[in-house]
């Protein structure tokens, strides 16, 4: 049982956010104890600030009182990054949810951190512009969360990740100062990249109170192809051939044999059973452009012994191709009570080795691992699906995950391509980063947050 | 007269780099006193390390002895960033000039910092891949310098700047530690973005000893158009229309009336005299794609009263269009003995206001300003051309530059889009950055370099 806040501290918080902006109710503490990962810990109180000044005032107070503050959005994270492991305050930024400006003339939008990804995409849709990094949780996830985790998505290979689109931020620091970083310009080399440093820092360096995002026109046409492979190595080789060709697919996804089985059994699909299914999209402004690209892709499929190579003949058919991919996340989650959604990323030429290694790891540890992945950027999601109430299964799953991290790093890869370090991978940071890099990250953390109040206990720092 | 190093220090440096890697000769001290800006100060000695271990050993020694170290590449910078204002050592990284690896399968190259930009492009050319940020000085400038300044170029609007391509670094820190940042992966959210922090830090946080760069396939086809405008506002409006359309030109350049005059008089061109000439390029994989885009662009020209709208009918004709743009840099430099090559950047919708303001500033201060610019990212280069031996002209030029900085910031812009802060803009940093941002940048500097030995006196920190 987590103790409540002291009377004086509670009064001071109430003076900042008012009674409608504060809670110690058990139901709220339970709601704010976790995210979409297996991790959980209750905070002592929750606050819902309405503007940057309230955020800054809360941080200033918390800094004096050495009270942990965990900023959060919708809690869709998969790494436990918003779990308040040391109690303290959860700061839910949901009420700061206004799109302040859409300026197509400047190719930018200015949003508050609580704006939901889908809310922005809907607002932008009529213009043909978009903010491309589209996390699978985009219907729920907030842009503040996207910034805090440097969220990626399906279009990463061609269109990059969140950091590539953040032009500027307003950030409340631990001592209650407000800081502006970046600008409304498409580029700047004025001073250190404070914007980039904040992006992906998981709320450990400051609380983002305003985001200026670059938006880009989306080519209106696309072509979609799919194929299945009898062998993971053939799929990996096809992908290598595509990525070392002169084209960059706008989307290039893989579903492994386990995913295919699960979709056929539990999501009403009738996909050909195979070692892997690969889905590719190429975009452009003319049919000739998308056609030329997608034919290069299907040729790479054919040259690597793919079966069931299919080219969508209409946008409707393309939607059918993507239905399987869209269904997989939820279907996997529903298979059992616990899923470790992993997120290793490897250099493009090592995708095959990683896919094969995932299969071996699953067999060695007796854990069901269903893998999907964004192949254009080497980001694989091995999902370890277990009954988490069984300590033996849980132990085997954690051992398997640790082996996957070690393999990814051995292949020149990284622990996480888009989910973040949070709690889940905190202890693995030294596996990937050398002592000097770890030391400099810790020193940066101390520079911004000397009393360790901002989302403490995360990222292995 | 700068004093030499003490005997003991010299012996210690010689023990690290050998006699062929060390100099105190006057000719070398003069050569290393400046860059392509007006700033100049002699170092006490120069070193040419051959590998990361030598770089680290030099820094460790310098850190103990509190000796300033200024890392440099080819010295093509325009902001005085490599001028050793506090004496000490210049560390020329020219001998670390190997391309260590080209892996198209991984879409990356691994290079030493002294590799010249053009050397990499030549090595990549047969593959159809490239590292897109192409500074005008690319035939001479080194990739280490590109990273230190986060160099841009003509393709920025569509293909981004150097930071967008740096996947990982090896960096020697002030205390002689070697640190690896990033990885060989296309994306990672593992820890703070130390890579991005190093890029653009102008040698003030560490010395880059190895660079892993993403490379991308270049679409093989392009279409080129040009037009002239009788009024800067019409040019600005055309650009706004293009950039808020659904297309992103691969290049979009402007030359103002002064540039056009100078080219006609001194570079054998016969361009129509006008307020501005705009050059645009669209790229793609098919003719239909480039054609569709370039017609959108020429339509925007026509709807904003452009004259002399021309579409290149062949690659050779396109080359002729670009000849004027390519000749302008050198021609402007040759007009007088001093040129302040400025580099303000504004939000896309403010390009017109900035262009008009530059003209007013030139008239008000009686200074010749010839402006070119990369319009796709709002980056304008007002070049102030003067006889720098005349104190009055120099004073007026510096006043005009200060007015341009103030105007850019007032328009939501930045002091520098791609040249960097260095010495030239150091004192203007607080104009753009708030007190908290300045404080955090200074604290980051102190965290990485507590004794201020790394390129001290730069960036206003």
C-alpha cells in the first residue's frame, strides 16, 4: 500500500491545479499504476495540469519536496516507462489537448502534448499533409508520448521517426523553468540540439508542454504487394535485395509463421501457411512511379523463391492485404494474459540472422514467440506470449528476452527500435552502451534533474 | 605573437604523434589561424593525429595541462568555428581520411572524419546511393566538419541535413575517454540521443573519430525549371504556393537582383535582369513523376506573374540552368576582399518578409548585399560584400548583419541554418535562445568539458 501525500504538499498541489486537477482516489491510483507492459506500481497522487505554467509550478514544488513526478500520456507504452516505481505524482497531460495551429504555409503544426495522434491526422487529412510516424497505438497514444518515446511506425524506412519531425519544443524543467528549444524553421544549427535530446528521453529530462511538428505532403498513390516464403532466410534475402536496390518502399512488413497461424485461427484470416509473409507498399504521385517500384519489389520476391506473390489491383484489395497486418497486434495480445512485446532492431543485412535467432530462442526456452517487423528499418517485434501467472513461464520468457537482446547487440543492433527503454530494458542498457556513454547519459540526467524527481528509476540511469 | 608551448608539453605531444605529426612552424600557425570567415588567431602548435587513440591521448594530456584544443577539417567554415581564439593546439584530422566500409546491404558507410565529402560521393556514385547533404564546399570540406557543423546543402527541403544521416559516432571526450554513440541501425530509442547532441556541436563537446552515415538511393531522373520575377513578393508567394502544395521539390533556389547582376557582369552569364531568379528541381524514378511535379512548380511560377519560365528539355540544358547557381559563390567572394556570408533561416511563410527586409537593410546601411537561398527550407544567404580594410564599411556591415539576425528571430527564424554559430554569431545566441536554454547549453558544455579545453570561446557558451 502506497502512503498518501502529506497534508501540506497536497494543499500546495491543490492551490496549483484546483480540486478538479488532483486525485488520491484508489481507482485513479490503480489506473495510473501501469501502461501496456507487465509492470505496475501505484503513485501517491495524480495531477491533471491545464497549461505549461501549472506544469512548471508542480515541478518547482516537487523539486523542493523531492517528490517523484511521472509525466504520462495515454499509457500505451510497452516498456513500463510511465510506471511510477518510486511513487510520487503521476502527471497526466490529457487536458492539454489542443491543436494550437496548423500552418501548411510553414509546413508545421503546434500542438499540446495531450493531443492524440489520430486527432492530428484527422485534422490534417483534408490537406494531404501528414505527420508520418504512425505508431500502432495511434488511435489512443498522445503526441507528447510520441515525443517522449521517439515513436516510430510502419513508414519509418522512407519517412523516419518522430525525432525527424520535431522542430521545436517548450519544456518545463525539474526546477520549474520553462525552456524553448528549436524554432519554426525547417533547419537550424544554432546551439546544441536540445530538441533532439528531449525527444526519446521518456520524461526523465523535462516535461514537454508544447510541440512544433513538421508535417509533409503524402504522395496520394500507392501500390501494395504481398508474398509468402517457405524459409525465413529467403524472406530475409528478398528484403536485403529490396533495401540495397535503388528504391525505398514506403512500408515493408513481415509476419512470421506464428503470426500467420494465429491470424488464421483467431482473426478469421485464410493466409497461406508459410515461414513468413511479407507485405510491401510503394508510394508516389503517378501510377507509373508506384508501378515501377512495386514491380522491383515483386521481382525481388520472385528471385528469392517467394510463393503467392500478389499485387493488389485496387485500393480495396490493398486494404484486404493490410487487414492481416492490422489485426495482428490485438489478436496476439488476446492469446494469453501476458505478452512481452519486444522491439530489437538490427542492421538491415542482419535481419535474416535475427529472424532465425528468434526462432531458435523460442524453441530453446519453450516460449511462444510470434514475430512481426518493420523490415525497411530492421525493427523486429518478437512477441513473447505466456501465462504470466506461472512463475516458470515468466522466468523462461524473461530469459528468452535477455537472449534476444544479447543477440541483437551482437549483430550490431539495439535493444529497442521504437518502444523505449523504460523499466523493461533498463538493466540491459550497459549491454549496448559502453561505460563512457552510460556515464555521459547519467551526467546529462543529473544536469537537468539534480534531485532525480523526473520519472526516476527509468532508462538505467 | 603567440608564445610556443613549453618544452615538456611539446615532448609529451611528440611522444604521442611523432615528429611528422607535430608542428610549431610559423607557416603552419598562419595556415591554421583561420577559416573562410574574416576571423583569425594563431594557435601555438598543430597536431595531425592518425587514429582515435592518438586523438584521445592528446585530449587527455591537454585536459591535464588546460591547453585549448581546436579540432578542424578543411577549414571551409564561414563562422570562425575553427579559429583558435585562445591559442593552444589545432588538431587537424586530415590524416584520418579512410572510408572504412561501404555497406549498401546495411545502407550505411563508416568513415574517418578527414574523408572529404566529394571523396565519399565519388566512391558511392556507381551504386546510385548518396549522402544527400551537399555543402557548396563539398569538394574540399571533410565529413568530420560536416558533422561538427550539421552541414546542409541544396537538397535540404526534401532530403534533410547531416544530422538526419548520422547513425553513430565514435567520439574522444575531453578527458581522453572514447565513447561510441548510436549503432548501425536505421533507428534506435535506446538512451539519450548522444549522436544528435554531438552533431552540430562544433568540436566543443568532443572530437569525432569515426562516423557511421546512412546512405540512401538517389532517384535517377530529375526535371529542372527556372523563372524570373519582377518583384520579390511574387517570388516569395510562388515559393509559398509550392511548399504548401502536395509536392516537395528536391531543390528550390533563389538568386536576387544583385546576384543576377554580378553573374552577368563577372561570370559571363546573360540572365534576364529581375528582382529574383528561382531555380527548381523535382526528382523521381519515372518521367511522368518528375514531369507532374515540375509542372506544378511552373504553374505556381505562372500564377505569381513569373517571367521567362523555362523547362529544361535535356540534362545538358538543366546543367546550363544550374551553371549560374554554381558560379555565384566564388564570383561573390571575388568581388571584394571581405564577404560576410550570412545564413539566416526563417519559417517558410516568412521568406518574402525576410527577402524584403534584407533589401531594406542593405539600403539603410549602404552595404552591398547579394542574397541567394535554399527556399525549400527557408534558408537565405545574404552575403555582405565590403572592403574589410575600411573600418567604416566593416562597422556598417556588422550593423547590417546584426539587423538581419534581429529580423530573422523576430520572424520566428534562426541565426544560422547551416553555417553554424562559431565566433561570428556567438554574441547573438541570447537573441534567439531564452535564458534557460542558454543555461542548459552551458551546463551541457561543462558536463562534457569541465576545464573548457575543447574549442573554447565558441557558440556563446
